[in-house]
C-alpha cells in the first residue's frame, strides 16, 4: 500500500473506469479525450479550472493531434500562425551571433504552428470532454492506493475512483506522482519569466521575434490581429519590477527593449511572473501510473517546447492504448510508455537547459558555441532545415 494523505473511504457512489486522468490542464484534458476516443471509459478527476492569462505556441504535431480528435476546427479562427522565427543577439558577448530567420516554408507548406490563448484552448477541450460524456469529478485527489494494479484506487472529495490505468497530469507538484513514489530531479535558475499580452501599432506578419539578452530571452509571439504575447525572462527582482509598473511606462519599456519593431504598444492583458525552474522524472511511468505534461517534466518557457512536449506524451499514450485493445489490455503500458518517452523528454529538457545557460554566461566557450551554431544555421540551409524540424518535434 502506498503512503497517502488520508485513508481511502468506501462510499456507495464509487466510480469504476478503464482509465482515470488526474488533472484538467490542456495535457490532462487532451489525454482524457484521446483515451476516450480509443474506446475506453474515462474519468477526469480535477477541480474546475479558472482563468489562465498565458498563451501557448502549439507546433504542427500538436495541431495535428487536436485535428485528429475534433478540437482544432473550434479554435482555429482564434489563433495566429507562426510562419517566421527571428533570433536577434543582444547579449553583448564577443563573438556576437548573427541574426537568424527561420521560415517555415523552407520545410513545407504549413506554418511552424499556431499561437493561442490558454483560455481558448481550455474552453475547446472542455467542450469536447462534454461531447464525449466523460465522467468528471471536480475535486483534488487526496489518496492513492494499489498503484501496481491491477486496479488503482483514488480518493477525491469523498468519492472513490477505481481504474486499470491512472494518467497523472496534475502539474509540477503532482500528488499522484509523489504517492506513486516516482522521483524527480529538480533544478532552478536565478530568473523569472514576466508574461503579458500586448496590442501594437504595426502588423507582426506572423513572425515570432526572440531577443537573446544576458538575463534570458525576450520573446514576442503573434496573436490574432495586431496583438502579441510577451515572454520576458529576466532576474527575479527585475521581473517583479516590470509586473508592478503602470501600464504606460511598462509599454514604453517594452517598446525600447524591442527596438519598436512593432511600433507603439499598449498592455492588453493580465500579467504574471513565473519562476524559472525545472524538473524531470527519473521514470515517466511505473505499475499502473503514467505521467504526462508537467507531472513528468517542466522547464523554462523557451523555444515553445513545454506544452508541445506534454502533447507528445499524450500522443504516445494514445498510440499505446489503441494498440492495447487487441493485445492484452492495459497491463504493462506504464513501463512501455516510460521507455518510449525517455529519450524525447531527456533531449528536449537538455536542449532548453543548454540554450538558457548559454545566455547567462559571457564565458568564451559557450558564447562562441552559440554564435557558431547560429552562424551555421544562417549560412547552411540543410542545417537550418534540420534545426527547424528538431524544433517541431515528432508526434
């Protein structure tokens, strides 16, 4: 028996399903949809979600997964395509990296992906959950029993849920992960990300612009119309200062930092400050528990890798549960899933970490390596295309 916060109650209204998904963020909601579409009974266990001021740049593999499950048509009109990605070196380091522009049309007809507000994405996922008739229990999980199976028991808000497989999508501080004894490696940076939404004078032309600074990336990502989302990575005390500024002075500072490439700006949304930290699970699954999204991995909001990696978790899980219907059921899925996700999670985590740390030091070797890599990307088309395909990932 696993250690848990409370003993498992035994009320009369138990719920028994094939798969229980814990956590109703985008990765958890999509996991519930994908598993239900594979023909399994599903319960989604999580409190109701509130307003989320962030945006997400979803790459094309993630968009295709949304298409496959009937979600994309509902949100497509409220997204902005990401066609060009510019990287501009403002570190002041020697040697200085050249500006590089990555154009999605070099590798195919599609854009890299689309930027969308999290509220829009969550609303569409919720509507699809309702259409599928997925059982929803609006409560936190407070106890887990028998994680090795064949049936896992969850307690949540006085209800009991029994399932043959549990998908832990309950965030960075995942209760299910901890109850299952799945350890993580953690690290942090002396950085925070200040995020908000902007309205601007000039059209963004579907181009994302990332300024590399000694404190981290300063990134403008297109939204529909003359609007963009901002992810501004800086020292924690600086991020707190930007968050506290009046809208007018803040907009003028953002204009200055971006060299007014989008003209006059106005703050057009709520603000948030996100500590820059990370973790990665030693195993993405064990027994009858699998981890998706931030329950299994978390790293800074750089390069649009975080939620896209979580959606790749969901895509891999979907493939396994579809095949399991004719191959002995859900037993053994957790171990297979953990093995299949190991390399992708490790590679994406390491690549974001290396890029971020390369901006935080003026030491000759890392700054030169970054300058050489960007110079090569600018001048060698096959390498540039390979870097773009790597950034997109594979579902």
